């Protein structure tokens, strides 16, 4: 379970059992204190060559962890070329600096056209309500 989700689940369960603040403190505080200590150590000792090498090694480990997480998330969706194309398009849009909300919206609309819903052997006609989609698109921009 990813970190943010695990934190939310632990806080929710703790809220029901002993209290959300206590659980949040017990679950999140050790990681926060560790990062605070690590940041202080780097700030005060970054000029030492040994410390620089250790943090260089940590960067490599972090890249490996992120790559592993990417593969774990990508494997279940990499079944069909269309799914890979939508994933690659979202990567390109994100890399080009487009707003993540718009990326989700673009990929959603593209997916409506690429993928057919089949719950029975017969094809089911999907009626798209363009007015609702349009209202969904402009709704977040009303608060800007």
C-alpha cells in the first residue's frame, strides 16, 4: 500500500479505535523525525566527501525504488497496445507541463473513443452525454 494511502487508513482506523491524533502521531512522526534528522545531517556535513558519496548512493536507491514502483503499477495495464498508448500519451502530456487535471480529462475523453464497454457478448451502445462532460470540464475553472 502506498505511503499516503497507508497513512490515511492508519489514521481512520486509529480514529475509530483510540483517536486520530494519537494514531497520526505514532504513524507519521517517526518518518518525519527521521527526515528532519537526515536533512539536518546533510545540511551540516554536506561538504565532507564521504557524506556526499553516501547521499549519491541514496539517490541511486531512490531511483531504483521509483522504477520498481513504476513497473508494479504499469504491468497490470500493459496488456493491449491501446492502453499503452494512453499511458504513453499521459506521460508525454505530463512531461510537457500540462495541468494534471487536464491530462486526466484528455485521457478520459480519448478512452471513451478507444475502448468499448462489453458486458455481454452483444455490443452495447454507449450514449455519451456531452453536456455533462462539458460541465464537468468547466466546473474546476469556475473557482479560479
